[in-house]
C-alpha cells in the first residue's frame, strides 16, 4: 500500500484496535478509519493512536468514523466486528449472531466502499468469510 491509501477497520475492540495501531505505527497507509457502534470508544482509540503515530514520526492519520459514509474510498476494509464466544455458547450460537452482524456490515461496505478489498477477521472465520462473499456478491 502507498501513503495515499485508506484502510477502514470495522470494529474497534481488541483485534480492531491492534490492527489499527499496527498500521498507524508502521505508516503503511495514509489514513485509518475506525468504525464502531460505540463511536466514543472509536474516538478515544483513534486519538490515542494518532498521538502514538506522531511520536514515531508516522504520517498515518487515525480517525473515528461518524458513519459508514466515512469508509468511502477505502482500498481495504478489515472486519473485526462481532460478538465474542461466551462460556457455554456453541459455535452455532455464535455463528447465527455474527452472521447477522456480518450481513449488515457487508451491505454497508458494498454501498460506501464497493471497490475495497474485504478482509474478514470475525469468528467463526470460515462462515463469516462465506457470508460476506455471498452477501457482497464478491468474485471468488
């Protein structure tokens, strides 16, 4: 990726924040957009990451999205959003919850960043990848 590229991370939890931080610290892209249903959490993490990136002289800007419209122009969208598996929860229980989340997110990605490369990280990974593939009508 070049320094004019934009990467959006959907889900500002532990995994999403780690991906965002890595991108910012390495200066791999020009802009990282954090999208989370908790906008205040995304804002706080984006501010922390921007300050950290500045300290290592990275020119990557990290911003919190106000809406999915902010992902427009992204070259890559990484989806980390989803419910974590809780004690006593089966893989099938997790699958149904996260499939609905993935469906909703994929529709928004196709609307606002249709040319972006989609990288799924949500669990169960194999099924979420297949769900995004089918909902987004992506080529194999």
